[in-house]
């Protein structure tokens, strides 16, 4: 048996075995959401944007290649260090080849918004997982702005998009709390005359607004009488290059953090992650469950609040997670379910219907994996309730990941503290967001064994 690296095989089964205490310090990859946006906004300036700490996972690399095909000069200058020579708002080049987003829903939806505001035509393609994901939630508002779509049934990839000859500014009340929908509309609005407004039922991650302001766009937000948030963007700004420092990804940090909480005797420091209030819901939730998480060295980098976390093994107890917190931790519910399995009592997660349309149906995939490892779980269309086992999780399951990187990493974390190893059917997709997950976790003491090759 050999240690597995997710990129070594196209079909790698991987097991996590019960491990001794995890100890050490680590820095997780750069935030994926900020990395995508840094490349996109850099391409819309005139001049050179320098980026450090960029996540070099497959999803972000697909966005880098896409921006090249749309006319920007995008260059890697070192580990996590990139430069983007932009073409300016309104000057994108029509691509001669399809834009391939691999597994990246974020890249696909954001760049649909970007292309929709320009008078060019582009074809969007992706892998089998991405091609199953609905794009209607962005097609609807972008069509109102003048874009024309030709897509598979259900608004799925592959699709061809012809952008508006003159993009129309709109006011769009989003029916879902989605930063991707908000960002797609704002990106289309960049090349529209006038003010484009997005109204969110619940505030979502605000990296797009923060970065637009940093690059020189005029963005205002207001809270409406019904509690919704309105974001107003003045179109056709002249964006100026701005150096971007990408902080650590809190969604990636969730995996070593939960592993340290559930493996007895562990103490781990995770350095330099963003604790943007629209992204930190998991950490608030874990602390409410009794997690020993110390927030240290708080600072600001690139307009984002950043800190180090010291995490010690803890006795967790179940809670009811407020549904209004879902938008700030939507990607972290699978690994929260792992933490909940080791807690005492029930953990109730409501308002999570968005998980049904991620890389997989994450409610169904998480619930199935939990049951395979001896955990009782109850699911509805938009909720999941996990019956904790007070640290005594059987394990022994062989989990189907459905090509979903977060399902794979979550159940590998479970295996480190369960009584018997936990196996995932395919770990290759981990490379889309956390390419060095296996070696970093091994340095802390995690035991991973490959059965592939």
C-alpha cells in the first residue's frame, strides 16, 4: 500500500484510519472564492494586478485559463504568485474555443455574468458533475439584462451564451441566498449604463462587493425594511489594478479544524484564514457546540479580516443551528455533520436546501455516508438532523463521493477518529479545492492509505 496523492490516478479509493493525536501548524490553500474573483477583476482593469496566495486548485486554474481566452494576460510567477494584465471593462475578446470550467460552478456562473454584459458569444462546458448542475438561477436575471442562452434542458451545460449588445441595468430580487447569483448579476452590470441592483433575502458572502470597491467601482449597500439587503453597482467604471493578498480558505480549514476537535489529544494551529462574517458561520457553530477554538493574531489583509486558529480536541454537544446562518457556512455542512456525529445529542441543521444543487446532492450524499458508518440521520428537503454518538463512531463504511471534493474530505476526517477505517470511493476530486490536503494532514499525523493504482 502507498500513500495516495489525489492527482495520481483517475480512480483512487482512499481510506482514513484511526489516528493518534494530530499536532502541528499548517496553512491551508488560499480562499477559493477570493481567488476566482481576483483573476476575474484583474482582467477587467487596465494595467497589472499582482496576486499572492492564489489557490492553485483545478477550479481556479480553469478560471485563469478562461480569462486568457477572453483576452487577458495571466501569468504564474511563483508559488501562489500571479500577475494579470487586464483589458478593461467592455473589452473582452470573443473566445475561439469553448470555455471549460471542469468541476467549478463558481467559475462558470460568475463568468456567465461577465460574458452576459459583453457583445460576444461563448460556449460553456464542464465535467460530468458540473453538467448536471442547474444554471437557471443565473440564466433568468442575465436574460433580463439582454443576454441570450442556448442550453440543455434545465439550463444545464453545455450552453452557448451571446452577451447583450448593450447590457441593461436591472433591479433583481434573488429568490435564493446565493453569492454566485449576486456576483453574476453585478458582473454583467459592470458593462451596463446606470445602476444595477441585486436584492438578497439573506446577506451572502460579500467578496465581490469588497473587491469591486478595492478596484475602484462604486458599490453601495442598504438594508431594506423587510430585512433584505440591496446592493447597488454603478456601471461602466474604470477599474484600476489593485494588489490582492488571498487569505486562507475557511472552507478548506474546516477539515483540519474538525479533525483536531474529534481526534483525542489533538492540538493544531491553522494560520491566516479569513474570518469574514459572511464566511465564519461554521466556527461560530462549533464554538457553540463546545469546541475549544482560540482566535489569535487578528488582522486585516487585502480588505478581509484574517486570524490564526488554535484548535484543541473537545467534547462536543449537539445544537440547533439557526437557519439564517446557512448562507455563511453552506459549504461546511458535510464536515459539520461529521463533528455532530462525535457530539452528544442531536444536531439540527435547517434551511440548507441549497445543498441539494451543489457538486452533488450534499444532503443525500452526507446522510448516506453517515448511515454507512453507524450514524442515525434524518433528512428532509431542506434539513438534516444527526444523532451524535458521544465520540463512539463505528466507521467501517465505504462512502460514495459522487465526484464531490467536500464529501470526500469530510468522510476522510471521520475515519481519523472512528473505531474502524472509513473509505471513500474516489479522492481525485479533492484537487479541485485543496490539492495538498493529503500531505498536509499526514504532516499532522493523519493516516491515509490508498487502494488504487
